[in-house]
C-alpha cells in the first residue's frame, strides 16, 4: 500500500510516519512537506521504502498528481479551516482514502457534507483522528455505553498537559504555529455546541462545573472543537454536547485576556498566537507525572450524564496509558493507530465520518496500546453509582503516575 503523508516532516506527522514506516503492508511512504529539505532528511531516517518531497498543498495540480499515486493520504497540514476541505476534496477526486487530525469544528461540518461524494468514489475518510478530537471521541463512546440513556456529553482536556515538541525543522515549526492559530480561533468569537438537541453558537470560555466520578466537582471552560458537534449526532439519546478545557489560574487568566483582546481587535489572532508561544517557552514545563493528580481531573477524558436503571447517573472514561506527553505524540500516534486499522482492512467505511462513527473503540485502543509504555488497561471507566469509584480512580492514576515517572 502506498501512503502519502502531507505535512509528514512536521511536529504531528513525524510521529505517524515513524509508526507506519515499519509496517510490512506499506510498499511506499511519501513524506511530503512544504519544507523539502526537512522532508528528505526525515524520510532518510525511515528506511528504503520512504522518500521525501517538497509540496505546497496550495498547488492543486501538484497535489492531485501525488494523490493519484497514493492509496491513502494522511493529512497533518493545518490550520484545517484553510486546508481541510480542499485537500479532502482532492483526495476524493483521486479515489484516495483519507485520514486527518482536523481540530476545527467549522471545516469538520463542511467535510462531513462530502460524505456522499466520498461514498460514490469508494473512499473511506475519517476526520479528526488525534487526541482531541479522536481519542476523546472514543472515550465518550465507552462512557456512553455504560448508561442506558446518555443525555449530555462533555469531552475535556488539560491546557497544560500536551507539551509542544521541539521543532524538527521548518516543517515542525510551521505545524506548531498552525496549532496555536487554531487555538486562538477556537477560544474567540463564537463556537458551535449542541444544547437541548440543537446546534447553538455561543461565546467560548464559559465556566461550568462537572462532577467527575471518583474525583468530584471541578471547573471547566468551553472551547471550540469538533467533538461538540459530532458526538451528539452519533450517540443515541445525547441531546447536549460540549468540549472544554481546564488549567491553572494563570493560564485561564491569559486565555481570557487574549479572547478579550482578539474579539475587540486589539490583537490579531496571529499576534495572540505569538503571545501563547512566548508563554510556552518561558513557563517551565511541568513534570509529566504531575499532570496525573490522584485527586484531580485526568488530562484527557469524556464524561457522560444520563440515566441507568431509572436514576440519574454519570460515567467517565479516561486514558491510562499514552504514547507520550508531547502534542506530537498524543496526536500523531493515535492517527497512526487508526491508519493501521485502515491498512489492515479493519476500517472500511466509505464516506466521511468522525472517529466515533467509524472506529471500534476496543480495536482502536488495542492498536494504540502497542505504542504506549507500560502494561495493563488502556482506559479507566468510573461511574457515579459505584461506591468505590474514588479509591479505584486514585489507585489507577497512581499506577499511571508511577509508570510515567519510570519512563521519564
């Protein structure tokens, strides 16, 4: 199988390429990047079946020519509000299967509108297959399965948990910049969520409280992401769906100040992104194990509220083992796990789908486990009706902390 990795020399694409390069099913891996030198140098590290080329995805004829030679394209070129729809459209026209890590809700909706076109072409396309969205969506499926009637879904993540990678060349630097521009876009203006069965546009960074089974009440702040607009359409009965983040007071203060400045045009989104980049460089990175507090929210989770045996209940799922604690690892390796399912014929769903509609959580997490240090279960499910939820949560998180410390 011939794989084309767009943005393959960047901070996210590198992780997916490193995993895929060793598969016997892959006959050719093309690392395509705007930074041609970085693409060639990185491909040289991956072995004889990989080669690197320079490609500007805005060059439609050049992109179409490369897609025509590929069986599947992995797209890690952001920001997706610029590049998601045109690249997916080109892939469908070329009859090329497609995976990406799209984390903008606006192009996600536009790409899902292409499902009939993809189905007619026999193309399987999964959009938003990273950490959040991606892993978070499949955690939500697990949590919802514990309830008889899911009603409200919250996906959440720590703003401080995913550390930026050291740029691996020009491609890596460009990718990190795209991620920050995405972040500014999704915490300013308005975002789309689902409330009472209807899509609603509202201001981001709305504070609310969740009661996480095994942890207790904790504050969250809404943030624009695709999960909020896709999960309620896939999980039966769910009428409310939001995505949210959490962080320490200093980080929350910074993002709220930047939202105010961008919304009032005191700062452009690009300048706000540079402020965040400066803060990331100057603030000390927390030790990985400290991101798993035994009495706090886990760094990535899904919490579903609904009913079970006729009473109101909550169920939450989180990841216990991860492929790393950098943004690149947490995003690129899950993308590779989904790609593995496609390459081996276990992902075959013509059309355009979010992860929760296309992937089986058990198969996905089993594949992801191959790239996560440690042993034991990949996920932890706690519920509000189990009396020992707190003790079980603390025990599991404690073991995960120890494993992270040992692998650091």
